[in-house]
């Protein structure tokens, strides 16, 4: 077998080293954020019955039409690697009767997600989504809270150059009305639109507004907007949402071109868009989906949520806020010369680690000079070398690698002294 044959598949990535530390850092921020907002984590399986996503995501979407990793398993089940998590979370919500608990139910996930797409910057075949879902409330305050989670996340990540665009697609009634108006309009432009738009305009006219083709976008500038056709209730809902956002100091742009790719949205839709990472600028998108729970077999249940691409969050954070991230380091490196000193060094390193101090020694029989180089390489804050005289004295000099300052400490007291020094740093 050659490496060529077993390379990681196109559109997938190994995450390790500094990159991994960046992920863990963002994941920590997300966990704290969700704690603050009262969302609990849920982990659903990587695969589900294909039916769930066909139903949940919608037959006319790109995801279901061309992007799903579906296959028949050995038990002849038609299953699919999750191409998004909302449908799976709804399934779990119903399967475990979470609706019977006090509402709302507030959940979040960080999950691998699979779509067969053309890989490019910020677009992979296995990527990861952070998402939240709130079930059981139709109040615009739920929409506002979900948006506030996204807003606070970007703030905590130090991402500033991002705009919040919001829109309302209305309920099924408004949607039906709007679809008719929009279809008539699109037919009047039919000749000048791309083939994909032509194909979509009857099945799912909203998606035409989402076309990535600039020529089409140019043709659609005077398209009727869904906001003009909203009924009274939807209008009031959207207005209250805007009042809430303003009260929460979250700035936004009302943008009728935001329609989102998935079929399940009703009323509020929104995107946080960055100008820093090129065409794939949507870092977080979501909205209300009051019909989805019913669609998947539950009782009518209002719900609202969002999904954010982890890779894109990392890209934007990197582009805007390089300093956010510090390199890996150790509190102390303890080197040694000779077999007996080796025993003492590893004993001390182990004692330090037991007390929560990150310590390292040498595993490669390096020379003293090379050990010090290694201590530098791993960004040790302090270093110590144990040789014959240290063994005799039962003490060691610990040196601050940055200032060169040194103190001599008995082996017995090393843990306590290090604890004190680190606490003061
Ligand atoms: P796009 O229009 O960019 O394809 P989408 O509408 O398919 O996005 P959603 O289904 O709403 O995206 O997914 C939510 C988020 O997940 C996106 O905003 C993006 O950050 C991220 N995302 C979607 N597809 C990919 C992918 N193939 N690779 C990496 N991240 C992705
Ligand atoms: Mg997509």
C-alpha cells in the first residue's frame, strides 16, 4: 500500500497541533457562551435514516438533491451522514418527548457535518457546525435570544467586521402569496436568468433569490420583496424582533435578499456575514422553523435556531484577530545529566504534574545543550537541570527562561515553590 492510496479524502482534514488548540479554544468559548445563555449540549449520532433529512431539509434543496452522503448499510437501511444537525435534533426532541418538559427546550451542538460539495477555501466535505435550537416558543424574544447568542459569540471571538442581516419569510400563508407574486415576476425575466434559476423558479422560487450567479443577481434587483406581502401577525412579529434587538444593542440590517437555503424556515431568517473571507462570507445563519417539528411527525411546535460553520469561524477569527491565540507552552522543563539524575528528574516532573503544573523532561537522551534548546522549543517558562551536585545537595536551581533570574530550591519544596511563582505570574 502506498501513501497515495490512503491519503485523507478530498474535502476532509486532519486537525492537530496548533490548529487543534485553536479549535479547543473556540470550543471552550462556545461551551461557556451556551452556559451563559442556558443552552445544554446534545450529541446526536453521525448517521440517521435518509428519510429524516429528505423530510427535514426539504426535497428541493441542494443538500438533499446533490450533497448527501447516503448509502445502504449491511442491514439494508438507507442511511445518511448528517448534512446538518437541526433535523437530527428535532428527531431527538420528539423521540425523548422533550416537549413534555418545561418549555422552552434549549439545545446546542458542535458536530461533524457531511456534504458532497466542491472543496475550496471554507468549503469542505466533512466540516463542523456549531448550532443552537430553541423549541416551544413562538415569541420574537426567542428569535432575539438566538440571534444574541450568535452576536455574543462573534464578540467573544473578537470578530468585528461582520454584519447581521435579518429578514422575514412570513408564515405559510404569506409564503404562498409571495411565491405566486415572485413566480410571475421571475417568468417576466426568464430569458435572462441562468439555467439553474429557470429550473428552480417554479419548484422553489425563493431559492432563485439566493443564486450565486452575479448576472442573475443583477437582474433581480427590483424583485418584489417578501416583506411587502407579510400578513399582520408576521409583520408584528418581525417588528417586535427589531425592537428587541435594538433594546439589546444588537445592530442589524433588514435585508430582503436573505432567504436561506433550507426549506424549513418560516418568519425570521438571518445571517451574520463577514467581508473578510471572500465569497463564503456567511459565518452563521439561521431562523425560525415553526413547521419542521410537525413535518418530522410531532405536534405543531414553534422553534428557532442557527448553524455556524466552525471552519469559517476559525478563518474569520484568524483574519481579524491573530493575537487571540498564544502558542503551546509548559510551566517547567527539568533536564538531567546521568542515570541517577534521570530518576530524580522524572520523579519531580511527575510530582509537579500531579499538582496541576505542566512539566516536561527529556525522552531522547539529549546533551545538556540540546535539552536547553528543547526547553526553548516547547516554550518552557522555567527550566532546571539536575546533575551530580544537585543530587548531593538535594536541591536545584530553577531559572526563569525569559528574565534569566534564578533561585535555588530544595527538591522537597519544588512543587510548592513553583505553585507560588506561577500564581504570581
Ligand atoms: P453556502 O451558501 O455557503 O453553501 P449553506 O446555506 O449551505 O451555505 P447552511 O446549510 O446554512 O449553509 O450551513 C450553516 C453554515 O455552515 C454556513 O453558514 C457555513 O458557515 C457552514 N458551511 C456550510 N457548508 C459548508 C462546507 N461545505 N464547508 C464548511 N462550512 C460549511
Ligand atoms: Mg451550501
